[in-house]
């Protein structure tokens, strides 16, 4: 289950960003992370529900406990060998929309990228 390792890295990155922010003088301290928005590659072989379950488990007792994990699918840029069309796939249906060809070239599509981090700052009395 590589989802657990992905979540550990994701949380490590998010917590590090909060710690760096809080270390800067003159800024309002961040008390908790409320939302993480991530982009999943179409070919990442990550099960979103397993990723969410791992996130809830690993976020317990930390600054991201109770945070929303928003997952978006990144389009996969492709080129058809048969007709030369270029297009982006948004689901795992590997067929050229122009000619129906199935010999496609693509690169990437495997990653998990943290796109956004929403936080709650300490309340000023």
C-alpha cells in the first residue's frame, strides 16, 4: 500500500511549510491545517479512498487532524501515433478522440502534487 508512504510525505511537506511560516517573525501563527488540495496523475495507481483513509489515520493528533483532503485528477497530455492529434485525457480511456487510434504517446501522469494548503491562524484577542 504505497498510499501510506504518499500520505506521510504529503503531511511532512505540509507541516514543514507551517513550521517555516510560524518561524518567521511578525506573522500570525498557524494553528492548524484545514485543507490540502492535491493533484493526482491519471496513471498514479493511487486509490483515492485508501489515500483519504491513510490521511485521516496519519493526520491524527497533528496540525492536520480533521483537515479536508481534496483530490483532483491531472489531465494527461497525449499524442496519437496514427493521426498526430494532441489532446489531454482526463480519464483512463486510452483512445484518440480524433481517429479512435489506440497507439498513444504520453509522459508523466504518475505524481501526487500538493497544489494548495489552507490553514487557520491563531485568533488575536
